């Protein structure tokens, strides 16, 4: 039968042993020293001058001296007026009080417990410098953060790619920037898969400054672009004249830079790039007459768009649609369609203008 226990080397009471209480008390003293192990310090190379009963030290120094000579790496306990050496085993932990730090014995040296942690899996909450909660299961309160690539010399590729993923196109994936926990800017896929950049003065009202189409890479500026407070022109004015050919009563005609009465494809013009037509304005030489009208409509690929206006009666010779717009791709073709009512006066030299805003 062994004389001590295999893990803590506690003395065992032998059968028929006299003064069993001595062995028993020795085992209790060892348990008192090792269970819930906490030491006062780990940086001393020699014992203190006036230790108290039960004081424990982790001897991390390589060459301890005095009563601790040869005890490097061990636990020293002051007991019954003398120092007792306790030899650790791999896996032991000790709380070092003056550092408020846990240390782990690896089998050859004591290491800070946090430095030995290499894998954390399945955590439901993590707070760094602050508390995490159900709404923010990961929370960090700090002044700086660093992400750096694992180099090829360390077994990595040298690259660093930060990946974020959302469930579906209709969800939000964004970087939200706040002041005093009130939103001021947001960059991301907000409600679709296009890239949006938008800002807010108060966390409630939002203004989109830039949008990049996910399918084409085309860039749109929903707000006015300016440099040093000077607006940058992102649109062009398209103007034309129907020419001397008349638009008789009850007729339908088509024109861009010439007037025809046949198929609109004869005057169709390509948009040339993706953009938005808006601000249709019409001026004629006269008025259609009482109870009569001329209606002007922008067409896209032989189909009327919402951009339209009408001159009617005998008191006006101009009209405009400043509300509606129509978006065209570069290959889409356009023209203006004019419909004259059955009794309208003939008209010539119709002037028109449109604003075309590029969206790429």
C-alpha cells in the first residue's frame, strides 16, 4: 500500500499505526495549503523577514535563496515556524493576490491563465471593458482596436478580409455610426443588396448621398453633388424644336429634333447611358383654342411614361411637368409624342426641354 495519495501526496494512515492523529493532521494541513490555492506574491526570490502563519508564496524566480534555495517553481507555505515546500503538478492553478491574476502550472512553468487560453467556443455573451446583454451579446468599451493579418511567416496568408453576412436581401447589413447613441451615418446594404451611404442630423431623418447598383456597379447621387459648396452639374438639358411642319387638328405626331407623322421609331433617340428624364417644359407659337388641347408625353420604347403635360384653352401657350420622371437605360430610346384634340388649331415650331440626370 502506498504511503501517500497519488495526486496531492497526502500522507495515509497505516493499519495499526500509533498516533494516527499526527498523520491525519498533517494531511489536513496539506489540504489547507493546496485547496483553493491563493498566494500573496510570485516575484520574491527570498522569503519575507516576518511571515505570518499560513502565508503562501509562488516561487517563480529561477534562483531563490535562503530557506527557499532549490525551490524554484514550487509553492512555499509558512507553517509551524518553518517553510514548507509544495511541489506543483501540471494543471494546478494559483490566484496571485497582488496581481489579481490566475496562474496555471504547465508542468514546467507558471503561466498567466489568460495567456494559456487559445480556444473559446460557444459563448453566448462577451463583454470587453463593459457588460454584454441580450441586445448586444458582444460589447466592447475601449479607445482603440486593431485587426491585423496573420503573416505568411506565422502560417497565414498575409491577407485580412472582414466578412459580414445577412440572411436575405430585404434585411439590413450596415455600419451604423452614432453620436451620443444617436445615429448620424450608415453605410451598407440597407433593405436591399445595393450599397447605400446615408446621413442623418438627428437619428430619425435620413438623406441618401450615394448608391451603387449591385448588378452594374453604376453610381447614383440621390442628393445634389457639390464641391466647396458649389454645385457640380450631374445633369444636362436637352432642348429641341419640332420645326416648320404643322401638327394639324386631331393628329398624333412624334419628334425629338424633327416632326414626323409616321412611326415613332423614325425619330427615336438613344439615352446613351442610364439616367433619369425629368422637368419637361413645352412652349408653342400659339394656343390650341377654347375647349381644345395639345398633350405632350415622353415615350420610352414606344410606350408612354408618366412624364407628360398639356396646353389647353386659348389663354396659354406653355406647360410643364416638374413632378414626374422616367428612368432609362443606355440602350432605351425616347421621343416626345404630341396628341392634338379634334378641333385644335394647327401649330408649328414647338419648343421643348428636358433635364437628363446620369445615374452611372
